[in-house]
């Protein structure tokens, strides 16, 4: 098909109906009803490219589970629409500020493919009533310019790469011209779900505004195709460092062999595994959420068993910022030695000098301040 590699063709021909979907995967009568019920509540669309990765006969296909809606999304008594309370962290519309020196700047509400685990599926993404006018974008840029402590801007949404090159460049150029902005990052799943979007023209435009970074989201090794590899190679060759932010998803990547293979394959295509996110307590994701203990088990199985470059951080995002979740390799203290455990269970005692010459005991950890108190039991 001559238009297959045209990203605009991919968008114009996205799968949005049962009839289109059945060209890519077999559906039972019950599954058709399930998809139809979920469609009344949640937006869905899949690029032909990404739909082509679905195993037609496997209803537990890891690609299918990420993008095909099911009635399971309607039964979630714990999930909330905005688990990070992003609206409370918006000093102006489109800007989310949780940290002192950086902001997330939401410049659109569309994505090539709508993920079932999308953080903003209820508040922004795929919502036709959300307006992203030039005036609102300008107000966001003005806020960033007026706050010189902001040195790092993450362009997100929706997917910023849904914009035409000229409009995206206009926003990046204006941010790049702000003296206090040192780093611009783009959050995009296009290298995974729409690699055709990563054109030589896009890369040539982006490389004018270094330092610029791109974080993407591959969740399963089957997503690393020759097309995705070419897209990442184009970005990397343009001098754009690439990071991956996986989401830990039940039945998709919540086991060590899958996650290890994913991280190793990412390194092969010049993408650094950056984060594994604990799936949020988000409306419609109960069937995809995993126990934190499972993530910790995966992290123990990665550390030491593959290159350190291929070991991401495991984090839980909260309204108060990200919390790193990591296995502890500290056993305790024996006199002036710290007792530690290696990745494979060997005990090591390390001579441990005091912080100051007159200090013989390690200081106690400070108690959390009152400002750290969380008012929600879901945290």
C-alpha cells in the first residue's frame, strides 16, 4: 500500500469501529458487546500500523490489551478520574507544576492511538470539548517566561507530535528563546504507535533546538519493530537522547522475562530504559493494575542480571511528586561496618567512616513534615 508510510494517512485511517477492528483481530459476540459498551464511555482509536501488530487469534495479546476497549473498564470502584490532582497543580490552563524547576506543558489532546491505561483519558486526551487555542498556548509560554526558576519544560498532552511540524516548531522556538529554559523534553508514543511520524523533516527541525530530549513508551518487546527501530535511529542520529517510560500492566509486561527482554531490546535501538511506572489508580484500569510487590520482584530480577544501563527506575507518581520504589540491599550495621547484600544474595561488610569525626552512630532519618501528610487514603 503506497500510502502506508504516510503518517497523515495512518491518522486518517485509524480503526474506530468494530467492523474495522475485525480486519485485525477475531471477536466473539460477547467481545463485540463489551467493546461497544466501553466505547460509550471512553475514546478509542488505533493506527493501522499498531493494529497490525495484534495477534488475530489471541484475546490476551499484549498489543490488543493496551488499545482495544473492554467492559472491564466500566467496573472500577477504586479508580479516580484525576489520580494526580493535576487540575490543582495548574497555575494557568495547560501548565502543570508539581516541582520547583520544571513544568509539564499540555499542548494538545490528541494521540495517534488511545491507550486504555492513559493517565488523562478522563480529563483531557481525546476530549473534543477541551480547547487548546493559540491564546491558551501563549498564556502558558508567558507563565514559563515570567518564572525564571523554571529550567525544564516537558511538552505533553495528548501527543505533541500530532501537530504539524510548523506549529510544533513555533512552540519549541518560543520556549527555546526563553533564557531560563535550559531543557525542552517531548513526551510522545509516536515512535511506538506511529513511527511513520518520525520523518527526516521532523528530525531536521528538532535538531535546531538542542538540548531537546524525547521520552516515549514501549511496553512490550513486540512493539520494537523495524519501523520503530528506524524512527528511533532517526531521532538519535539527530542528537536527540531517547528515554523510555513503560507502565507496569497486568498480563502485558508484569513478569521478569518480558520486562528484561524489553529493556535489552530498547538499549539495542538506542533508547535508554528510564522509568517503569506503577499503573495509576485511574478510572477503568482495575484489570490492568498490579501489586507493587510484583514490580519490586521485577526490579530485583533486573539489577545485576543485565547491564545497569538497561535497568530503569521503578516509580509511583502521586499528586506530591514521583516516589522511587526500589528493593533495599542494606541489611544493617555492625559496629563501624555497613552490612549489604549483593544482587545474587552474597553478604558484604563495608568499612563505613562516620559523617563527622565526632559522630559514632548514624543519624536517624528525619520524620516527614506535616506538609507531607496525604489526605487521601488512595495514596
